[in-house]
C-alpha cells in the first residue's frame, strides 16, 4: 500500500497496529540496507521486530533528510516517538546524514535521531568497505587489474579527497555563508579537469568571483572570510578529518573517473556503473562486527531504552 495515501496520523496508526515494534527511517536505498543491519545487530537477544522505511515512503511529498525531520517533529510533538497502543509498544528512530549541520548549528539533538559522524553514510562506507572489490564487481572488471591500477585503497581515498580540496572549500564556504550558487554539495567538482585531474585555476577563480557576488559583503570582508574558511578547511585536512566536510558521494564520482581511465588505457568496455551501484557494493562488503559500526550501534541501543 502506498504510504503517501495516508495522512500522518493514519500512518502512525498503521505503525502502531503493525506486528513490528521498531521502525527505522532512513534517507536512501543504501541507507536501508546498512541501517537495517545495524538494527538487526542491535536487537539481537530481544523480542522486538523492526522495519525500515525510506524517506520517500512517508506521507509527505519530497523525501530526503527534510522529510525525515518533518516526520520526526510531527511524531515528537504528538508523543509518538515511543507510544503504547493496545498493549503494544512502538518506537521510532531516524538515521540521518550529518552533512555539516553540526558545523553551522542546525543539528537537532534527540535520542531518536542518529547522525553519521562524517558528512554522510558514504564517507563511512568508503573509509571501511572494500573499495577495490566493490569497484571491480560493480564495473565487471578484473579484480587484479583494478588492484594494480588503484594501488593502496587508503592512499587512493586520501588522494581523491585532496584532489577535490579546493572544490570542498568552495562548497563549504557557500553552505556556511548561505550562498546559492553553482558550487554546492549537490554537484560534482566543476573545477577539476576531467574530474580526476588538476584544478583549473581559471575555473576556480570564476567560482570565487561568484561567491563574492553572492556574499553581499565588502571585498575586504569577503577576502577575510575566504582566508578564514580556507584555513578552517586546511585544518580539517591536516588533521585527517576532511570527511566531516567532504561529501562521501564525491569518492564515487572520482571512482567513476578511475573506471573510465582503466577502460580507456586497457581498451576494454566496462559495464556502466553509477554512484548507487558503487555504494551498494560497498555496503555489502562492510564488516558489521568492526568497531566503527559502534558509532551507530551505541546510540541505537540508547534509543532502545524507551522500551525498558
């Protein structure tokens, strides 16, 4: 049944009448698989069943994080985050990409909201999944060939992030200063030649000029802001914390470029892959017993205390 056909109140009633007790709400396709595994592990030894909904399946038009936060606010304000109906306890938990909400003061704190530590889930997957195997499998390429071309996975990830450092700074600046322009987190790099190449400094300067035009401050103030935010970004990179401001899906965009280069150099035709294909393969390659998964398991278990 299409959930959009229900009112928010009717949807809550459906959850309360369901055979499941725990309902997790996530943003996208890959999130459903990953956070479903988190729920499965977190509920081991307990009797409650769980079900995972994507944001597009909620009774609001749109989708994404804003829809999840809308539903969270609705449920919180009406006392539905943990509720009892006909001797059944129902709990709602929301898994969200952090983006840079913590850095601009817009992150909502609640035991029913669980955020990524990095910019989004994909950052965690690329940091901890089997990148080379996911690349080879999703592109139908020989694993040994991809291994030879990519080299050490950690070095590749560091290189991709550093290659797009200037683009990251531009997007971070625009977001922090609330400037609507072409350099934004929803776009791939517009300044790296062929996306995987060096920075086109003319393109970079054009985007800086665009930011200045949209900033509504004096030239001196803008230059001071640019230096300050540039130094902030330098700090994240110097301390290996760039994943707090570097969008995880950008790794997949760089990987796409890598696949095209491999195919061109070796004169082969790989299966066309997109970002979702890469990240789905990565999510399946993750070791869910690894310590870092506790970043999500610990707050999930904290949420479960509402059933005590």
